[in-house]
């Protein structure tokens, strides 16, 4: 019955250990209901700043959401001042707004007090606790492949840009649609939001054709799908603090919002494994020691673990490798 079980505990992907909390989230919060509220709100016009900060605060209740929102509002004012130096016709275009935002974030000048935002090469995957949070990025100006595209998305939306998120293995980036031409561009925010071809991502890390065709990677995500990606730290946090049943419930909400979110399927499988490990494997050294009334439960956990990984692999997901 209990054979080799698939486990993705080593995976870091885009929203993994850097988002884990040193303490549990606030008491009394139903994680699945909380996440469902976030993804359902995305059916309208999602406020990605409030979504990201709500997720960050779930993981770390000490976060000051209003202070961060105030800083974001001030940033938008500054970018609009920068646009004011251009002829009105040019300043109103999507491309010029995007370029001004790119300059504001990644080039030093009066607009950012000579403190541009930079890729934190010492922690590129955001493994340090709290490093993927938006307030941490605003304070340190050092970001990773979660915090950097998230801030660009937040500011871009507030400037009226048609932007969303997309993913590659171990990575999140921005999709920008130029209103004038309708062309979609990849913006690599860990490298100055430069234009980046799909082929470049495929050269950097393995992506199967099936994963791309099924929308696992390189997809221009809907608002609801983007919120699903941004909400994944809730799932990671629950697994980290041993609330595995709640993690499964949250995973179901995230998968409903973004069915091709293979990472969430993998983490759901991991949560089932942790339940099996905690409640069966660690308690009974031999299969014959398992009480009769627990065998069905153990079999169900094993089946659910295998099913979650099988669904991810059917989408074209393969375990990514870190360099």
C-alpha cells in the first residue's frame, strides 16, 4: 500500500520558502475562505496591491498594509510627474507609461532618490523569510522573482497599463500588452523590465511543449489566475506550520481559479504526503502495525498524493532544477 510517495518539499518555484512565516497567521482566519475572497474579487477589477498585502499580512500579521499602500500611491504620483515632462500626446501612450515606470524603478534619479530597485543576487529565489513580501521590497529596494514583477504589476495597473503576470519554472514575470499595437511583450523585471522572448525562457529552464500548450507556463494570465499565483504563499505557509488539511483546502481554491497551476497541484500532493507521514508513517514502523480503522485513511492519503502529482504531470509539469 504505502509505496514510494512523491514529495515536492525541495521545490522552491516562485512562491516557496521565502514567504514562510516565523509564526502562524492571525487566529480565527479560515484560510480557504480568505483565499476564495481574494480570487472571487478578481472577477471584477482586482486591486493587486491589496491582494498582495493581504497575502503578506496573512503570513506575517505585523505588516502595515496602509503604510505600504501610501508608499505605492506616492510612487504613482512620481511616475505621473515624470510623464509630465513629455508632450501630452506621447505621455498618454501605453508605451511611454511603461518606459517611465521602468525608468522610475530601475534607473537612479530624483524620482527614486538615487535608490533604484535591484535584483538581490544573494537571494534570487527569495528564500530568506519575509524576502518575498512587498513591504520588504519597498524598504530594502532588493527584490526577487516574486516581489519584483508584483510591484511592476501593481504600479502598472495604477498607471492604466494592460499588464498581468506569467510564469516559467522557478520564476514569475510580467506580460505587457501595448494598447497601440495589441502586441504582448514579456518584461523581465529582474533585469530592468527588458523585453524578453519566450525562447529565452525556454533556453534557461526545461519547459515541455505540453506545459506551454496547457497554460502552465508563458501564459498571459487572467486577473483571477494572477491572483491565484499571488495567493500561493498562503498555501506554502500552511504546509510550513503543519496545517496540512487547511493547505489542501486552500490548494483546491487556487486550482479552481487557475486549473493549470501545476505548482499548486504539486503542493497539494505534498500536503497529502505530510498528512500521511505525520499520522501514519511516523506512528507505525510497519504496515502491519496500522490499525484496521486507519488503513482506509492511509490508502486515501496515498491515492490523493499520487493523483495530485499525476494531474500536474499530465499538464506537462516536470520537477524543475535549481542552478
